[in-house]
């Protein structure tokens, strides 16, 4: 019983990676000591199948509980303190970047191709995501679009350091996702996101394992480019996105608070990465 309770608590903590932009589910799984086993299970699901299923069932239960518990306060904060919350999220994301940069050169030194990968990804993804809202508007919270959300959340687990929630903010799916989580909308939110999660795990777990083993530096420079461009975009007002940040009516004290929460977010991101290095 104690073992199950411990695993449920781990799942509740990992749920933060689904809810909070700047927090990676993969990083939290690494801190809690289950990342490597999780990736091994996803890449080779039939190896030690029974033991792994029994191990991860309480983790999954904890993740569902955590999603329900954390969704309401985050939704409330976004509705009432949007600017401060988004700058805090951005700070947390920026705080993880030094760790991503360090990780990018763990297997090999940085070369010109890596830099091209980074700048091309940063510019193309930034322009593409910014223009997306003007071309198609924000995505409606449909079954199909929540499958996409699930896929992005899965990538946040498969790739430690990658936080998909800022992409969901840009796409306009973040607030509807929180609303569905808060009310435990089983068929409209949890089911399609679960489909996206499972499908992405099946398709990309071995692919990600192969890419990281053979193109480690290229993959991480690609990730850093997306992380920085998407973080910048959540701080820029976008007329094509009803959920984008708004700075109207802010006072001087408000900007001081923005700076404070941004610095606090950076500290949190750095602290999380130190924990990952300590317990990885």
C-alpha cells in the first residue's frame, strides 16, 4: 500500500508538467527517478510488461488526480492575473535554457550545423506560430485538436526540458484544456488527450530514442530554438489570439511586479534543473 501511495504522489507531482508552462513532465520524472524506466517501457512495451504496468498504474492515477487538483487554481490565476502568470511562466522556461544548452553539447561539441539548426528553427517556428493565429485563428477545443494537445504533452515527457504548455497557449488550447481538466470532462478532454498521448508515445518513443542516440546535438538545438521562439511569443500581444497577453491599463507598480515574477520564474527554472542534475 505504501508503495502505491508513493507512486501516486509521484504522479501528482508529474502532473505539474502538464499544467504549468515552463515545467517539463520529463524533468519531473527524471527528478523522481522514473524517467529511464518509463522510456524503456515505452520503447519496449512487452519487456517486463506485467511489472511495468503494475508500477505505472498508480503513477497514472496520481497524474489524473494532480491534473484535477492543479487545473482550478491555474485557470483562476490566468483569468485574473494573466500578465504576471505568463511572465512567471516565461521566466521558468528561460531558467531551463542553460541546462538545455549544456545538455546539447554533452555528446559532441557544437558545430556550424548545430547553429544553423538552432537559428532556422527559432526563426521559422517563431514566424510560423505567430502567423498561424492570423491565418487560422486560435484552434477550437475540439476532439481532434485535443488529440494534438495530447501529442504535445507527450513530447514534454519524452524530451526532458521541453515544455509544451507554451505552445498550447499560442494555439489557444491551454485554457480550454484546463477547463476540461477542472471538470474532469472524461470524453471531451481526457479521452482525446489520452489518445494523443498514447499515439505519440507509440510513434515517437523509439524515434526519439534513435534521434537522441544518433543526432543528440541536432535534436537539442532544434528544441532550444522552439523553446525560445514559443516563449517569446507568449509575451507578445497577438490580435489573432484571444488568449494572448494584454498590457493595457498596467501601472508602474505592475511592471515592477512583472519583473519580480519573471525573476522568480527564472529562479524556479534554474532550481528545477539543479534538482534534475542531482537526482538524475
